[in-house]
């Protein structure tokens, strides 16, 4: 229909409304007619004049949208409306009934405003939302379609808003928006499924209190009533629904129901819900009131002038944990005061219930406040000298390369014994190599002339992991200790002259320096290569079994255990970043390059970019049903719009000075915006020559770790000592890092 025809129809409708308004004007100014009119007639005409004037104004607004030069005298219509209104009110007042402005009795109670809850895309909430919207806004003829479209946009969030946000703001777009929403969310099958899933996903009753039972019954009734309103036949569902509900009950409630129900007939849902309500009422009536304890009142958290907050100095400016006078007291006296005043050992406050804080002592890591740590405890006695003998000795080890029967390379660890004339190998290595041993009866004589018989022997070739050296014949090898001769000796032709000797004419190397170099090169570096085939297998499995559907990642197979959960979680985040990279570029960049496990850290010099990144990140994670929490920032503007329970820091008294949070494996100072390692926060004095230490040995129990003394330290550019030389009681010198020793107190 063209604009001219629409304009013509609107003007005709406005003319009809104006004519009706004129007739009512003539009625109001006809003294005889208004005098004989009954009270009900006056009230009906009063309501009618309000409807006509509302229609008249609506037509004027729509006509102005098509013809801004319309010559209608709107002031004349308004004056007629007010004259009619005043005349009818006077007539009603004269008949003895006071009236309000809307023509209804003045004593009518003012009803609260009806609020329409926003619609976020949940199928089960669409029908109540659209019905209420149609009743309040859609049927109001005083509002044009453009205004109705605007109101509709304000009540939509997330995906529903995205569906209609690109529609132009014009008259025809309103009906199109209603059609798009109806096509997207008015699906009876999905709505029924959501109500059934709400029954299946109900939380189990852990404790049968009256409030829990009533909440349980309310949710069941709500789901069944919703299914009945959708014209779903649930009359034969009682066995299925009862089976679902029985799984949610605790053992006591389930046993009580089975004992009370009648066994002459089959149980029904109505009988079950009646039992639950009866049990909830019984629990409420049986709950005794504690004598002498008044009901709990609501406490306003506000400091009253003159009220004492500190339990020690009675000052209202601070709490006990911040009292400087309390801090300087000896530890024994602080503990005594806390016991006398019956203070909580964690928060130093007075309360009867369990403390909601979980602080630990910074010194001993026990569950009490650091101010209550006993500093005067006698230190543990440490034995520096022991007369016990030990059979532990140090033997040089090396990693060597062997080849199995099928040619596979195998790395094993060997012990070097220069005084031995034979080489021994364990049976486990032979099994790994897959070599069949030969029967043998060689006698091996030990140090104390003990005889042992080797039953089997195998031919093995030993290869180096560092050089292509192959011990086929004696050769010179250049090592960090100098040139050495190694290899198999040739078999002599004359067994009588089989003496072979190696003579060193001049040895200038220092023995301590040689041993030091030996221990520096003792450990063979371990090489770990990633197997790309495993990554490819995981990626192929993810692509085949995981699908993003209805903002949720769903698995087509059943996974066993929790080992795959970390890979699936991080892989799902990567999938979101890749799939929606064009739509959310900032959020995609954050998930790809600024996320460690489940922590995301992002910074920018422009605050508007940060705000846009926050918005994109919330929307992108929402598409995979990931929800953010523990927000923290050095700018309060960024945290606007985020509820307090989703922020890292709250407004508790004990956490006002707590600006540290753990993220990315480090500690972040949110106020000063820098990272630090917790154990490096406090300055620790350097070790010095002469300190007594214990050497850490990962392969030995702590009680067997050897003692040593520092003889040399190596300071870095920051004057911090991290490497040092130690000497053991048997005069052996080792170079160790600071993390490889335990410093012993000398006092």
C-alpha cells in the first residue's frame, strides 16, 4: 500500500474520532441532558472520552510521520477534551460520588506498576514474556508501531536482541520483529524439553529441611503446570515422574514416604507432593524455639560513634589485627589475650559459628592468625656430627646407547667401575633389547675373594650419546678432562707377553679441579621430543567427537577419567577463538595469546579498547557456556557493570589492603600493576663463606643427605648469590645452586 493511501486512511480515522469528541462536547454543554443522566452513564461517557482522545492523539502522531505539514488544529481538540472532562466530573460530584482523574472512585487503591522482565533467549520463558508484552504494549492503540518496536528492543537481551537489532526503525519493522521472534522461539518441542530437563536436572535433597522440601515441591509443581498449559498429556506420566523424583530424595525422606504410603494402590505424583508438603509442615511445627534466645534480627553494618572495635585498646578507628599496640606485645601475651577474650584464632573477632575465613600463619602455615604465632618456641635440635657409619659411596654414572634385536635405539644408564675386568648387564635390559643370552659358566671373583658364577652372557656393543665414537679399537678421545685412551685391546698373539700398561710421564692437572669438572659434567642432559602423532590423534578425536551446539560443547562419545578434561577445556577455548575470530577479534586474540590455563590477562593504553575487549570476551565465552569471574583491574571504570560476587576483591574489612591475586602462575599487584614471585617478595640475606649446609639429593631420603661447608660464592650482577662451591667431610668439592642446598643455623 502506498503512503498516500495510508495517509488518507489515517485522516479518515482521525476525522471519525474528532466527530465523536464533538458529540460528547455537545452532550457535556447541554445542561438538561447531562442533568438527567445517571451516574453509571456519566462514568461510561467519562471512560469513552478518554479512549477517543487517546485514539485522536495516536492518529495525529502517525499522520505527522507521513505529512509534517499537516494543518490539523490539535489545540482545539485538547480544549474540547478538558472541557468535557471537567463538566462530567462536576456532574458526578454533584450526584454525591467523588471521582478521580480517570473516572473511577477516588478511594481505589493505587496498584503497583507492572514490570516486564527482559527476555534472554530461554525457550521456556518466551511464551510468558510475549503474552505479557502483547497485553501491555501491543494492544495499546495510543502507541504507534515505531514506539512499540523501541519498547520491544529494550526488553530483549543477548541473542533475541541480535535477531532484530538490524531492522530499520520504521512502522513495518515492528510486525517483522514479532514474526522473527515467533519463528525463532515459539517451538513447543524445545519448550517442553526445557521443562522436562528442569525436572531431570533438579538438585538432590541433601538435607530435608522445611525450606528445602517446599522449594522442591514448588519446582515440581511449576514444571508440571507448565507442561499442562502446553497441552501435554501428563496423566500417564506418574510412574516416570516418580522414578525421577525418588532419585532426588535423601534416604530418610524416601524411607518415610515408603512407610507411610498405601500399598493397596499405585502411588501418584499428587499423593507424593501432598506427602512432601505435609512433611515440610511437620518440620516447621516441630522446630522448637530456643529458650532465652530472641529471634535473629537484621544487623545494619554501620559504625556508631564511640563504639569500641579493637578488643585490646578499645579504639573505634581500627580492628584488633591492625592495632599497633597489640602487635608489639610478646607472642605469649598476644595468645593469652586471645584466649581470655575468646577471640577467633583466624580473624581475631568474636563469633559463635565457624569462621568464614581461611587464613594461615605466614610462618608455620598452620590454621591461625600470624599474630598468634608462638615465636618463643625452642628450636628443633639439629645434630651436626654423627658417629654412625654408612656404606653409601659415590660412583660415576653415564648414559649409553644400545641397539635392540630389531634395530631400535635404546638408552640405558650404566655405572663406571674402572677396577672391574668384566661388564655386567641386568636381565631387564636384555628383555628390552630382545636378545637371547648364551649359556655360560664364567666365575667372577669379587673384592673379598667371593666367587659368583654367571649363568649367561650376551655380546653387546656400546655407543656414545654425545659423539660418534665406537669402541672397536683403542683410540684417543678429547674430553673436558683432557685426552683419554679408551677401547678394546687387541688380542695378543703370545699370551705370555700380554702385559699392557699406560704410563703418564708428566701430569700437571690439579686433582680438585679435575673432580670439579667431573661433577659439572656428571649429569647427561635429557632430551624430550614431542610426538606429533599424539597431538594429531588428539586433534582428530576432538574434531570427530566434539560439536558446538546451542552454546554448549557436546561430546558424541563417553570419556573415562579426568585426564582429558584439561585438553578439552583449553581446546574448546581455542575453538571459540578460531571460529569467532572475525566477529570478536579482541576476545579471540586474548584467548589465543593472553590466556594461561583458566587465567586471562590483557592490558592496553586505551581504556576504550579495554572496555570493548571485556564486552567481546564475555560474549565470546558465553557462546561456549564459559562464564567469567574473579575480575580485577587497576581501573575501577573497567569493573563497572560487574557484580561484586564476580570480582576478585570484596569490601570486607580484612581485605582492604589485599591487592594481590594469583594469576599466570605468579602474583599480580593489581594496584601497582606488576607481577612478582611470592617467595621473592621479601629480601633474603646472601649466604657467605663458612656457612654449614646440607646438600639436597633427590634420589635419597632427607635423613641421608650429606653435610658440607661453603668455601666459595658466585654473585650475579645484582649482588645476589645463586651459585656456590661446597666441600664435604671427605674433602670433595661440588658446585651447587642455591636451590640445591639447605642452610643450617650456626647459633
